């Protein structure tokens, strides 16, 4: 089945004036911010922009394909999406600017964003999802207990700053955590900026705390938000979320469906399914039941403990983790025995609760299935 690379083959010769912006364009632009543009695209306070064609040329002058492909993270394919898009009439001349790539270990924040000027007199602001850094993954878990993560605050401040005098049509989007940041920035930015927002795309992005979803700000922006998740979504069902989402088919299975390269495309639309897979709904309910039984302090302690263990093992990226020898993984597990007794007890309790929640969800689903069978 076709994907976004095939879309670039099919429709790359059509300009945005000839064929208006669509949902596949959103996913392609959301991939561009995964590319390391430092020294290529102008920074937050720098003037000027660069075309995608030129940026792609400079990037591949500095990076070898074999080195990119050797990385573990699924985001590595973004460079090749950029390369393909840069060869098309549709995207070659789009303007990139205001690039930020900020990794703050102290504040546990990984934040990347990019402004993309389109020839249809609109701007697309692309927020990056989690990269290969462990601190980036930690921020995803921090969303479970923080009212606002550092990345979310940066997302709002960035949009307010770069769009202060904007009069162009504005779209905002991102994949994974970038989807969450896109929605949060749109909901919390200045009202004058919100007037120009026509669409916000969360491509398998995690949800929010219930207080955010129920806020007047979110309710006001909600009609312009598009949540797109794959059938076996895991990331996109994390935390609380509204019930309105679109389900795209994927050529992968399980967690690998998070990879946007696997999302099926037909023409200028995704290939949609009816609903997320039952196993995703079960996992979603299991996690919610589990979290409801832990207070915010306990959630924080679990997250801090888990990631401090990784830090002690000198694991800072996803590649470090997967390239670790078995001995190092064993050391990580062993390190938990050195934790304070109360923390060990909390860890054990959390695991038992997670197991119990999973069993309860499975039993409930089985009961519902049996009830439905008896009445049919």
C-alpha cells in the first residue's frame, strides 16, 4: 500500500495553488522538523529563510546516508522525506525559518520547532515529536503529573513570539509529542494569533490532563483540531483525550504503527479504518485505571526513579539503550535494588496495580463479549 513517499511521486508536480493544502501535506511538513537543521536554517532571532531544496542539498553535503540509516529511531526517515519533497514542484520552494532545537537536561525538556512559509500565502508551524534522546522520552511521561511541561510552555511562547505580527493563514502540526505541543500552543496562545489558525494537526500525539480538555480555551479551539491516529495507536491514546479522532490504516503492526512512514495513503487522503484496534482500547483503559490509583506525587516518583536508573547506566539516547550489551541491561535492573526501601515498595505496588488493572479490563471485555453473544 502507498505511503507519503508515493504521494510525493503522484502529486509532487502539483503546486499548492493548483491543488490546495491537504492532510498528507500536513504529515510531510510535520516530518521536516525531525531533521537536524542547525547551521542550515536560520534560528529564532535570525533574519531570512532558506528553500527546502537548498536546505536538503546542504544537509546531505554534511551527512552520509549510511550514517542516517544506522540510527535506531524511526525519525531517521524524515531526512529522506525531506530529500524527496525537495525534488518536487509542490515543496521545493517552501521557505524554512525560525528553527529551534533545544535540549535542556536540567529542565527535562527536548524542544524543536520550525516555521514553514508556503506559496499559498500561509504558514505551517511544525513542532517536533520525541527524538532519540532519553530526556525527550522523559518529557512524555512528565505529562502524566505536571500541569504544564517545559516543552508545552516553550511551544506557547514560540508561537506568540514568531506570530506576533502575523496576518497569514496559520496551520500548526506535529507528530507524536509534536502533536500534543501543536494543540497546546494553539489553545494557549494569544487570541489575536488564534484568529488566523485554520487547522491544528495532532498526528498520533498524546492527550492532556482532564483539566485542559474541559477548559474554555480548549473548547474554543476544538473544532479546528484534527486528531489522526493509527489503528493500533498507543502514543495517541495516552492521557485524556476527546472522543473525536480519525483512524488511519497502517502497513505495520502494534507500536510500529506510530511510524508515519507506515500510514496508508490513497490520492490526497489517508486510508481510514473504522476504529482503533481492541488491544489499543484495552491498553488505553488499563493505563487510565492504573494512573487513577496513583496520586501525582507517586507518578512523579516512578518517572524520576525509572529515568535516573537509565542515567546511572550512562544511557542518554534510544540508540544507547538498544546498543547496550546484555550486561548493561542487567545492571539497570540490578540498580533498582539500591533504591530507598519506600521507593522500591512504590515501584512494586505500581507494577501490581498495572497487572491488576490489565486483568480487570480483560475480564470486563470478555464479559461484554459474552453478554453480546447471548443477546444476539
